[in-house]
């Protein structure tokens, strides 16, 4: 058999935001938009003064879900990348402005994912004395392939500090990163946090929505999923209370992971795609039992002389004779490989005709409308 390679370099495709929202309702919450929760899970910063990075990362994670109109996308990004020693100007000492600078850093430099750089600063206090000064991690603790696992945003928006401007942005774009007077806040009998008086900014959080009936913001905190009055990591902050509306920032996306290699059937329907971040999205599922292709339907087939080794059928089901690996950059091993690369020439997916294995850099997703 003549040895050969096939390399597909994905070309850019621009996709507009698929969520079109119109008038402002009396109640809105990104945790329940048409029954879907677009917010990523609540995390815990621990004793570390890392609320700014946690707020910035939480807003960015949600923005990806919103951009794709796909709550299950749910990337898990690394807060440690923004807290560790020598990666970013801030550490567990925190500081006013860390939430804004974190958004700028994500926009300009990008941060890696949680698996690559896990959070280890739960017990590192703002007083320092931790393993590496004011953090338990060094920037060099990132995984070896961190530089090809970076996630970015396209912009940072400074939103007007009015109730209507904040509501408009949240409704039409996504959650907002804000700072507030945390220590002077007190919960009333209605479980709404209010401050009397407002003094200074000392905590960063995310506004995910509002309620006009009782005049409060719906706020995501970073003290764990069972924290708060309702035991879900969220709280209510009254309109005009605790300085929460003073400094709102939003993260924007316009073209994330939109460079794709599409697989379509004869009707023009997309049944699968490989993205430039190495994600594989199937309309169907990854099958566990091999079944020879029918030869009658529209099928994307990788084969060698002995016959098909990997294929995606016209319903978006993946069949393969080898192993499936995800979550790490694939490595070229020789000939007889179908390679998919990003625009910078990095391999993001490799299908091996030799053994029928598939290795993707990102994750495997199932979506009814890929």
C-alpha cells in the first residue's frame, strides 16, 4: 500500500450569535432561559483572595455557552492561571481591578483549562505564607502543552453603571463581572443583601440576572456550590445596594472555535464537525460496537487496503475499530493518518487508518443540531 497523509487545515467560518432576545422581562436569569442553564458550575475560591479571577473566568465560561446556544459546552477554565506566582500580576492578596485585568489577560494572552492547571490555592490566605509566597503554585506548574490549550475572548466591555444599561447588557449579551461592598452587607428577612452605609469595594462577583418584583440582582458567588441563603452558591443583592452597579464589565465573543471541518449528508445537513480547538461534535453518538458501513448512505470513511477503519454515518454516528482519546493534543506518528489542524498548523485531531483510532485535542460532544 502506498503510504500517504491527508491534512485538512480548517478555514474560517463566521457564525453569528444564535440567541436573539427582544424585550426586557420583569425576571431574567441565565440559569433558566427556556429551561436551559447557561452558567457554568459554581466554584470555590477558598481562603485565597482570588474573587476577581473567579468572577472573570465564570463570566467567560458562561459566554461560551451563550455564544453557541449550548449550555452543555461548559468549558472549565483555570483560575490558577490568574492566581499563581509569575503568571499574572495578582495572587492571593487580590486587589481592586483584578477582575478587569483578568478579563484583559484572557483577551490578550488567554488562559488554559482546569485540567492543565488545577486550582490549588484554597488554603492560601491573603496574608501569604504559602508554598510560593502568595500562591501555592508557580506559573511553570502548568501542563507541558499549556500553550496550545489557551482560551481567549474577543473584547472587554465597560458597561454604563445604571440599572437599565446593566439589564440590557445581561439580557442581550451575557453575565457581568462586578465588584461590591461585601463586608458591609446584611441579609434582610427577604434574603436580599443590602448595605447601610456603602463603604468600599472588597469582593468581585457575577450578575446573572434580576427580579423586578422585589428589586434585586441575581448574583453568582465563588464560595462553593452549597454556599448562600438558598444553598446553591447564589445570592440576591438589592438594586442600588452595596456599590454593585458601579463598575460592570462584560466579556464578548465574536468568533470562538468557528473554524470547522464539516461533515454533511446529501441533504446538506451537518451531521458532525471537527473544530479548531479539537472538539468533535456529533449529531449521533460514538458507537461501542463496530458495524461495517452500508455503502448506500452518505458516510465519511477512513480506510486502508483491508477496508474501512473509521467512519461517520449520515446520522452523525461515529464507528471505529480502534481506541478513542480526548483532552490532549494528538501526536503525529507517521503515515496513513487523517490529520486536522488549526490555522496555526497545530494538529487538533488525528484519525489513524492503521488501527482505526481517533485522538482529539478537545472533547466529544453530542448535539442535535451540530
